[in-house]
C-alpha cells in the first residue's frame, strides 16, 4: 500500500531559490534544499524541468537560496510560489543584493542566505537536482524563525504548487468518510482554493483577520465553490 | 564570507534509514531525506560513504525510512546516530517489520514509514545520494509530531554526528566574544559533550530531569571537562 498521507510527515523548510543576473533574475519557492556533504559544504536544490528558474540556473551555473521567516509577506510567497517568471519580472521592486557569482539574492523576509556554484546537475525524472558548492553564506536576521513547510501547511494553510516535488493529487489521499460534508472556498483574487477536507479548521471558523496564503486577500473575498 | 551559522537555519527532519534483510539489517539516523519528484514519487537519501548502511543499501538496492517523533527514546537516537553497525547489531530487540523488498523497517517511535527501491546512486563527494522510488508508505501513529533537526538541537540539545552531511566543526563558527566563559560537560556513560558555547542554556540551568540526548544518562552523570 502507498498511503500518501505518510509523505506529509517528512520535514522541509521553505526557501526562495534565485538565479540570473542584474539584468534578468528569477526565483521560485522551493522546499527541497538541503546539505549533502560537509567537507566541502555542498547543497542540493531540486527544480522542476518546466520551471523557468531551472533553465536560468543551467545557463548561469549558480543559484542563491534565501531562507525566509514564519511571517513572510504573502505577496512574496504568491510571487515566487504561484507565478511564472516567464510572464512577470518577479524581482521588480524587491530588496536584492548580487552574489559573488552575480546571481540575485532576495533579502525581503530573509533570515539567512546561501550562494552556491553548480558543480553537478542530475536528472531525477520530472525534476533536475542541482548540486552546488557553497560560495558564501550569511545570517541576515537572527531574531526570527525559519518558515517550515509544516508551519506553512498547518498555520498558514498553504498548499504545494503543482510543479513542486511534494505536490500531492488530493484524489490519491485515503478518502475521509466525512469528506462529503467538507466545503471548498475560492479566493476571488487569485483562485486559491481553501478545501476543508485538507485542513484542520472549517472555513467559517477561521479568524476574520485570516488572509489568503497566496495573495493576501481578505477572508471576505472568498466564495464557496463546488 | 562563509558564515556557517547560516547553515543551521536550513530545516530538516530526523529519520532512521534502514536496509538489509531478516538476517542482517542496519540503519542510521539521517536528516537528509526528501522527495525529489511527485510523478512517480521519488525520494533522495544522503549517506556517508564510510557509513556501514551505505554499503548495505548498495548491496540490497532498497531502503526504508522511519519518521520518528519528538519523544523518541534517547536509546534509539544513540543506537542509530552515534554507533556503528559494524560492531553491534543495531536491530536487536527492536519492533521491526520487513518491507516488500525485504528491508527491515523500524517501528519503534515511528509515526510513518516509507520503503524505496533504489533506481539511481549519485556520488556527491564524501556522501552517496540514493534516489529511490516509493514501494510503500504508511502512517503508524498520527497523534505525534515528527522530530525535526531544529527541535533536536534546541529542545533535546543534540548535535550532528561527525559523518552527517550537516556536521559543522565548531572552530568554523564565528567566535563568540564571551566563549571563554563557557564550560563543557561530558557524559561519563557515552562521552557526549554538552558545550555551553553551542547551547542556549548553561548546564547548571538545565532541569534536573534533563538527560543525555545520546544515551539517556542523567544530568548527575556529567562531569565538567576542559
């Protein structure tokens, strides 16, 4: 048996992985970034082949990783997690610095960053895994906690976008006998669906100050959908 | 600049990665296990080349991953995290089941497990990365929280063993101007060092019920060392 709920027990952080240069930069929200060796310090970053940033990392041969905190602005998550850089300039208006390899480093809501030079690219199927050697790393804000995927799902009610390594088709989850009672609510601004079947809290029980985890719209901007 | 403290901000879980068969099984504590593709579900596990389990995974072509909870018995962490299976039978006396590939799956303190068949082995330097395709996965206990590396470090005061991908030589950390005031305490049972320079709490301020994160010995079993 494959019980997909078990996969939700794996722990991840959430990061902005960026690449490019001063003229054209792009980035995406990733939860699969991790250290693979200590000596020398090497890291792996997993990226969907269809992801615009994947082709930029291939061209640039380097990437940066911004570790974001638990209070990260929903606009940052919406911008990097649910939009493509093919259509928009994701870096516009952000607080950026440029690394030793020239890649942009997003400093908004960032508690620490790392910059890596790609030394190996591995094809793992739908995704590429970039192995990078550490070029520089720095703490930006030591007062805040890193945003984890678990916190994002439980507290901020977010879901993985379709091209994430951890995206799970809800139809694969073991069906809940009470599922028929659950309702769905859609954000009229960005289309995000709050599906009670996936959540610990009924939509009506969410606090009034709750906002769309993707675009930051207010609870009153949601409508019930089938 | 490389500021190694920034690496502590990356989020990880803690897992028992096991391999072998009914006659001879072995496992180790890993913090680098993660999903790399959704379709089909594939996972990566990073393992030091010197690690006894690495050679068993190579021979067996499969591995299991037990996701352990925050109250995991210190004996389990000590057994799998700080001892080699070359010298001891780590599986002795444990609650095991055997997977579809024949590998042992540790059920002690386990909230969910996954079993994977290795489809690719990547050399990333000191470590091997095994890419595995999901064979089965199951929730064992949905009432407990997964143990994270951050929780292990902050709450349980644990440190990464030397062959972990995330091991950091303390001499590389930016020196603390007050470090000269910090003291070290050694567990007389297992040799674990509680170094105040790495911790948020002075040894004297730890509660009396605090135990060695490696072997579970009592606070009174520690002696001050230079």
